C-alpha cells in the first residue's frame, strides 16, 4: 500500500528545501487560514505562510 504524498511548489527557493530548490515533497498538509502546516517526510511538522507557496499538488 502506497502512502499519498504531495509536492509543495514555492514561489522562490525556501529554507525547507535543499539548496536552491523550489519543490518539497511532504506527507500531508493542513490549511490553517493564512498558513499551511506541512508534515515533512521525516515526520516533523513546519508552518509556512501561504504567500510563499505557489501550489500544492498530489504526486
């Protein structure tokens, strides 16, 4: 059974990505109004302002 994952695309490279990347794979996310709570693949969570995110899509 495969676990659904999502790709977060940032408008500009973000500190959550490696180096100059603009995409990040996450296990899940929650919409908190003006922010997203991202569940990272390592199990930790991070909050990020929606203005930094261009798109979140299912892989």
